C-alpha cells in the first residue's frame, strides 16, 4: 500500500532585503524512499514572485515545475496519475523561491523593511505544500514499467513531444505573422 506523505521544506533562515526585486531562496531535501510526486503547491508570502521545484539524481537535473506566484491567488498543481514524476530514492529535491521585495510588487506593504521567516502574514514562508507518495522497490519498478509501456507507443511519444514544442512554435508563428503584416517592418529593397 502506498503511504501518502507531505514533504514540507520550511525556509527557517529567510533573509529578504528591502528594496530588492531580484532575490532568491533555496532549500534542499534528499528522498529516503522512491517517490511519486502527486502535486506541487508553492507557498510564499507577499514578496513571492515565482517558485520552482528541481530534482537531481546522478548526473541528471530536471526542473519538475516552475510557476509564477501571487499571494492573493495561491494554487496547487496536481499531476495526472500517469504523468506524475517518479523519482528514485537518493534524489535531491531543490526548491527555489524568487522574491520581489520592491515597490514594483503591489503585495508588499512596505518594501523598505527587511523581512524574515515566521507564521505571521507579514513574515515570510518558503514551503512546498505539495503531496508525495512513498513507493516500495516493487511499486517503483511497476510504475516505471507502466510508463515505459506508454512511451513505447509512437502516438503517445509524439503527443508528449508536441506538448513541449507546440506552444513555442505557435507563439513564434503568431509574433512573426504580426510583424510581417506591418509593411514598414521589412520594406522591399530597391534594385538597380
């Protein structure tokens, strides 16, 4: 039976300087068991602008998720069961918090002051409240084989590949079309 666990990494040494829009916090945890990540739920406070979750094992470093953050609209990101990241024991999880403690962040009441960690709404937190499931060796191997079988299907593999590149291709096409509609963007050169 799978054991549901909640991995919470609280940044106890939060040090956010006043009037600085580009600050970064880092926290790490080593997985002691094979793990399936069910959800990613960044939790920062007012200066929070973005949070990322990375996983490292061996020579591999993967960004699992990276999302913008607004403390007025906190949300979690659930993975579909057949697309949830599977991580071997020994994997190093790394959460990165990006902080904007400047006048450009309307959530910060007074950006001139330093802020640290704590449970008050005016203090700061740096936590991933997402859920994880611990897996036995047998469960982990079974989950990996199920994904391997899915990935062997060329239609599935093509769909996965297209979801990675299609949004970028569409964006480039739309920007190119908008620019090329303007007659002054690339005027024809006079020939002699």
